[in-house]
C-alpha cells in the first residue's frame, strides 16, 4: 500500500501538477496515484459528491486545495486498511495495548470541521459522496470491530483486491438463521464436552479448550466451505490444548472411546510398545459436513514438542496429493492449529513457511488457526515475543492474518470461511488468530493465579463463549433467533445429562483409502525377520537396461563436460571390470523400484548433485541450464523419481519426509543430510517420531536417512553423524542402523525397505571419501543375486584355524585396515565387516565366532571410545568376548587439526595389527 502522507501535507500546487501529469499521460504516474485520480475523475464527472463541479474532461482548472483534501481522505481510508487492526476490539478479556495506530484526523491534515463535508473518496469504501463522518463510521465498522485484518503487505494485486472485496462486502453480510443454529450447536458440543470431563474426571489432565470453544464452530465452518470448494480430505495437526474436544466434535471419535482412554483401559493395538497419553493420539474418520458432503479427516499423532507436528502434516498432505489425487492440491487441505506462545517461539514455524511455495514441499496452502490464549504455560505475551502479534511471522510469505475476538463466534466463522475460500482460490497460506483465553492453568491441576492473578481474576468472572453467544442472540437476534437460543439452552442440559448417564454413541462408518489399505496389508516385524534379509536381486536384463538408461541423455542435450567425463568413466569401469561404483549402485536401487511401479522421493540439501559430487541424479545442459532427470525415462509406464534440493533446513525437511512416508507405505522416501553431523538439527523429529512412533502410536514408517559419516580430517563438524545417539535409541526393533561398505549392499538395503512385509526407518551412515574408493565397487553378479548382507566375512582367509585376531568393524575404517592387511600380507588377522549394527545379526556373528574360535576379537572404530558403536556393542553383544580399539574418549567428535587426525588414525590401525 502506498503511503500518501507526504502528498497530504505537500503544497496544493504539487498535487495540481501531479494531476495534470495524469491527464496528459496516466501511465506516467504511480499506479496507486493513478487509481486515486481515476476515481476522482469518475466521481466529479458523475457529480457524486453532490456539488456542481465541471467534469475534469473539460478544460477547466481543478481546485487544488479540494484535491488535496480528497487525497487526505483517501490516505485516511488506506491507513485504516493498513493499521486499524491495531485498535480492533479483538481481545475478549482486557483492553488492548496502544500500539500507535495513529488514525486521528490530525495525522491526515484533517479537522473536525471536515467531518460534515462530502468527499468523492467515499467511493473507495462503497459510499461515494459521503461525509467524512460517514466514511469514518464505515471504516470503523469494517476494520475496528471484533475483526482486525492484516493484508496490506500482500503484493499480488489480484489477491489484495480479492481480500479487500471480501472484507468490505462479504464480511459485512448478516449470518443466516440456519447458520446461527449450526454455530450455537457446535458451541454447545464444545462446552458440553469440557463440562462433562470436568465433572467426571476431576483434576485429570485434559488440556481443555475452555475459553476457546469457538474453535469447534470454526473448524466445522472450515470443513463445510472446503468440501463445497473441492476439498476431499483434510489433514489436521495440533498440540494437546483442545485436542480431545476436536477429536470428539470434529472427527467424531465417540465419548466411549475417549472415556476408556481416561480410564487407562484402552488397548488399541499394543502387541508391542508402551502407548502414549490420550492427548497425543491420532485418529482418522470420514465425516459428513453441514452441506451433506463426505470428507476424510486425519488428525496426526503428536508429541509434546509444540509445533513439531507441522512438517509431518505437510509431508503427509503432499503424499496424499501425489498418490491419490495426481498432485491436485485443491483436494487435500492441511490445517495447523497453533498456540500463540508456540507459533511465536518455535523456529519450525518459520521453516515450514519458507517451504510453503517451494516445488518439493508445496501443498497448495495451509490454513493456520491460532488458539490465542494470551499466555504460554505461565508466561504473559509481553515476555513471550517481541513482535506485535504471535502471528507476525505470517508477513514473511505475505500470508494474510485475520485477528478475531473468540467471544464473537459469528465473526470467527466469517473469517474462517473467507480464509478457506482464499486458500482454494490462490493455493496459499492464510492465518486466523482467534484471541481468547484459557479457563484453567496449563493443565487442570495447575493454579494459574500463582503468576497471573489479575488476568485470572478477569477470566473467573467471564462467561464462556457459548453463554456469550446465547446472550447476544437474546439481545440482538430476531424473534426466531431468541427462540432458538432458549431451545438450545434446554437441549444443552439434556445432552450433558445423557453424557453423564453414559448414553453410548455409535462410531462413524469408515472407508479405508488406498494407502491405508496398503498399510493394513503389512504386519509388525519380529526378531526372526532380521536373521536374514529377503532376496532383492534384479534380473541381468533389467540391470543392463537400467545401467544403460542411466548413462545416456536426450538428443541435443549437452551435459557439462566434467559431468560427461564422470559418466563415461562409469561406463569404462563397467566395460573393463564389470563393476559398478557407489553412486551408480544407489541410482540402480531407485531405478529398479521405479520400473516395479514404486515411487521414490528424495530431498535434502544439494541432493540432485550430491554434496560430494557423486550422485548427479539430475544433470544440466551447459548451454541452456535445462535439467535432465536420469531416472525418469526407462520405460513408458514407470513410477516417478521425485528429487528436490531442499532449503537449508534439517528439522522441517526431515519432518516433511517422515510425514510423506507415513502416508505412502509403497514409496521409498529418503532424506540425506549434507553432512551427517547436521542431522542433530532435526533431533526432535528423530527422537519424537522416527525412533519412537511405532512404540507410542503404533505407526510404522519406512523413511530412510542417509548420513555422511567418516573420519577424514575435516574437523569436528564434518566427521561424525553421531552413530551412538541412534544406537542408544534402538530397542523393540524400532529402526534399522547400517554402516555399509559396498555399492551392491547399499543397493540391496534400499530395495529391502519395500521388500519387507513391514516398514522400518533406515538410518544409513554413508561414506564421503570412500564414495570413489575402488573397494566399494561391486560386481554385476552382486546385484543380480541374493540380498542384503548383514555381515561380510573376510574373503582373503584360507585357513580359519591360523587366525589369531579378528578385527570386526563397520564403515570406512574397514578400508584402512584392509589396506594394512594387504600391504603386510597378514594371514593371521581376519577383518569382519558389521554392515548392520541394529538389529544385531546375532546368528551370523556367533557363527563367525565359532569359525574363528582360536582368535581374540576386537571391535575397531574411528570414533572416540565414548562415541560410535562401542558402548552399544558392550551392552548388547554378550555372546562374543571382545576388546575395543578406538580414539580416546573426547568431548568433541573429532580433532580439527589434520595432522592430529592422521596421527590418531595411524595409532588405531597400528594398535589393531600389533601382535
């Protein structure tokens, strides 16, 4: 929005000059000024302001001082649109802080004497020729009531004009009687639920919605408008406040199901795992909206890490759009319900907003609904943020924000209806900031008066939103609305008594969707599943077809000379030795899945090329920069290889990929860290979802993490992917941890992810320098036979009885040890590779322990003694007696000095081979 204040206070002659420029050539002046002058011309040519003024098309002088006043009024109108949200009556509990809206007449060069004057500028708010008093009253009604709108930072003109039209026209329309009834019905449901639980389960944690019950009416309206505008399913993410109420009154989970969880007797499917508290559980349902349309709803499980569920919801939504709706994003609606303190305080919110319009993470826009309690646990908002609003971050992507008083359910419903239509019209994010309060403390056993005595003295006296609305209808509604309010009041108490009497509800019927049926066809894993991997080999014909397809590009395409040379060297290696390098082995795994009809999705920082320039899944024309995806042209009908360079985020991106895999069990979904060390930026997703979701929520997930790992003297930030952290989280067969040394074994590990009759997260510690080590190259026969090898024995050993020492290890260190073994021609030492560290392949290790029964065993690792797999193996591998060779314990993962690194590495190898 253009600021007209300097014109308002400028000399009339300047304005007259500007107007004359407009008359001569309208295109020569700023579009906003042109818009004003066009309106001015129209008004005066049609005698709108009631004064006999000649039309400007006649060659007569324009009254410059009059024009200046019109500019002043226009500036006033624009400033109301931009800043009146700062004074809107959005807070139901207390007076708003003065945030300097500066909307008084004096700021626009106007006085009280102008209030009775008529102005053509009134046409810009739909009342042409109105007095200044009438214009201000109109502006205050639109922008200073129970709704405050931030939208003037939206640059796109179509979106801005659409919003302005909706705000200044649709938003002013009265609510029909039938909708009033629906609103009151939803408020009744929300309040009944909380009253019932408060009566039946005194003092139990439920994180009630009391004070924000209008949320139920709002969500109901969102789903109704969404279903009328092409949405077939909604995916909802929220933290614990109000979650049980949403489950009961939006998703249709029965009171009986919820009560059994309160009693602690619910056993949904605990053949393994410990379960989770009731306010973290997810739910799926198929509901009928107010307009009679069917809609699938999914509330995702969540941890107590506020906002962590956001990227999971978005990834889940994207997968649903890709798999079920051919990437038609209008069909799937993500809804994120935030708390005010968390939306302002958690960086993950910024990350998901930056993702929202990126090709790899686009979901067609998210509706963000903020339940603004004005408090976080015990912290007042003055201590919780520096911005004016908890939603101020929305401006980073020009997402409009509706601030609305939670005690005015009609206003809330109007806002969410506009927001839903906006999302469908422009496929962009939008925020609703519903300002309300929290009736109790952080939980029902907490006393909020310890820290907020004044605020809670006000809340104690304040009626709930349902009671407020009933009183509003009785005072302001027409006779029918008053009768409705009285009838609903009577029904409210009857419904509450039915709940107290435990009248049973019937669960909603549910039709499983295609991905859900795929999940149902899978089963839980057992220990025996990990004794030996399934066969994942491909035929020689498929191998050749895929290899050749990877090594060619379209006619007329000119790869960068260096890339062309890399691909030619791969072909030469194959022709000369019938071997395949690491990167080609990886791409062959993806390619083989694609021709079997299984989608593959990969994202992460610079994954198209690969951090270490090894992958080149996508190559570029050196003349046009046009992309060529090497994996999408093997045959006419094949699944799609989707690969995206991510934004510089670990937390949100990994959460997104986890959510994608959660919705699509027959897709291979991979996230690669730029360096393995950087995975700790996503530690919340790893701890709360990847390692524990199956135990907590009975939700399998097959997401793959590729974490570059290995000590090459690159310092503490580029050596360790923190193997020990993942292993410490391993239990109950919750995930698979590998540190693979050959391209064929990586090929089989990736294919195994979809070959298993269950799904497990795979955490692979990937090489860096060894990506090009000849020892990692694999023969063709290793791709066309067998499957993943959990343990690789030493194939150089002739007589096991001569072996005095067994060095068992994992990953990169193997090649240092093997080089030493070959150089010294040692036949008394065997080197065994542990390719899968969890679940431990006990039978295979024990067989080797018997084979080398005269040897002393040592675990050799590059990592310091307090890191790596050493502690995990000591705790879990009890059937083998072994010592440990490693770096000394350290607070840092690695030395930052290359010479120190080299010395430490040499000491490990020398110690390992010492007699």
